[in-house]
C-alpha cells in the first residue's frame, strides 16, 4: 500500500488512514501492536529502507532524499544516521 505513496513528501497519517480505510485510533493501535511504532515513524522508516538500494547506485544523497519523500537532504541524513547508525554516504 505504501509503495505508491511514500515518495510524496506531503504524505500524512490522515491520508494513510483513508487509503487503508482505518480510523486514526485503529491505525495507531494496529501499527503499535504489529511494528511497535507510531504511524509517522512507520512512514519515516519505510522511506529510509526504500532509500538503501538507491544509495548504492547514486553518489549523491540529494536525489535519493527527494525520491523517497524527504524535503530536506539534511533531515534525511539525520534520520538515516539515527536509524542505521551511519551516514548515508
């Protein structure tokens, strides 16, 4: 489901709720029980994991960060470092 939406930087939890036909509370409860993360964190982690194969092929993080839905390469780098304990490049 998230495959077609994750690259849109304006993707919000409310849009995700509508796409999966769940209320905010239901989505939060299900993601917390299955993945142990909140919806915003799930979207961020999904984007970061989608960036891994792209980073192996591209020398600059700028196009990758925008491709996976981050507006700022600096924020992408900070999130990437927090998630994987290393810089993107």
